[in-house]
C-alpha cells in the first residue's frame, strides 16, 4: 500500500505540493488535471522525474472531471479521447502508473416530478459509444503500461451506469478506484459493486463523510477508515488521502498515527519524512 495526497488548490506550484507530501511522510501526489499547473503543457515529464528523484515522491494522475467518453457529439468525444491519450503518454514518460477518471453519466431533463437521464433513454447508444472509446484507450493503456481506474462518484448504483460498468468489465485491464467517501455519501449503496469487482480495484480515495459533506478529515465522520485501509493494505492499493487543504491533510495523517498505529507500523518506517538533497 502507498499513501498519497491530492494536489491542493491552495498551492500554485507543484513544488509546494511535493514539499508537503515529503514533510508528511507520504508516498505520492495525485496531479489533478483540473488545475492549470497539472497539465502536460505546464508540467513536463522531465520536471516530474526531477521531483521524483529529489524528494523520493511519486505521482498519480486525476484526469479532467468533464471528460465524457460517451458524448453523442463526435467532435467532443474525439477531443476527450485524444486528451486521455495525451495524458497516458505523459504518464508513461513520467513513470506514472495510475490514472484516475470519472464515468460521466451525462445530463438529465427535469420533469415535473422526476429526472430523465438522456443516457438512460438512449442506453444502447450510450454503452456502445463508451465501449468503443475504452476499446481504443485500453489498448493504448496496455502499450504504455498504465492503468485507467474508473472512480465512483455516487453513481455506480444507478442501473444504467452499473450496466455500462458490466460491459467494460469484459476488458482484462478494466480497473476501478474506490472512493470511500463518495460511497458513504451515497449511503454505502456502491459498496456491493466494489465487492463484486474486488479484483479490479487498484486505487482508493480515502476521506470521511460527516452526514453533510464528504472530503472531511479522517476519523471525523461515518466512514470505517481502518476497515477500508485494511482492504487497501491487503490488496496493495495506492490510497489518496483526499482531503483538500494542507491543514486537513496534516490532521488526517496525525489521526492515522493515533487511531491506526498498528497499520502505520505495518506501512513501514521507511516512509518517514527526511530532508531532501539540495
């Protein structure tokens, strides 16, 4: 198991994120491509490799959240596929293995007494387009030796989304990210999906849910943190402590040492912070 942190919106540079990661004794930073400083055009693979060497810190990538690989608009779908390909090449050159991504469930029409999801109304077309996109991307992912990990966003229990996942599971490099905070916010209804696809889980987003908001510090809500960490340890997952401020990250790392000392001991003394070479 490796523990990491997300790139923070409060920081304007990757160096600040890497320095905090190193200071907290964590293993990696998840580069969020929603941030301008986390793009292939602004952060070269040479810079990433230099940070890795200097700070002994690794990286994962979070693809843009607006990515829609099943868009009914061919130019939009093609553009999103191309961006995903560029990100995979960037990851390959940087020695990054994990790319986290959402499955866009599309838009809905608001009716007087219900919501109508367009992708559900046109489900066969939605699944076909999604399958075709991933057919192309999974093939490239193999050649680049990277993993595209689809994250739950409170949507895996929606029937048409679950059926789309079932279709994608036919690929032998179908991988998932278990976001345990999103799962808690959805009343844990997504947990059964991850039980079913346990062998496909490669990545975890770890944060708490307090009944009102997720992305809360660890051990401050209803998520069974130690239970989830034990799964991550057993299956050797990469785990992002996905709280969004430096203060909440420090609080969460401190809470891990307090409430899960046995796990931290298993995690190993080799992950303690040390001063980087200058």
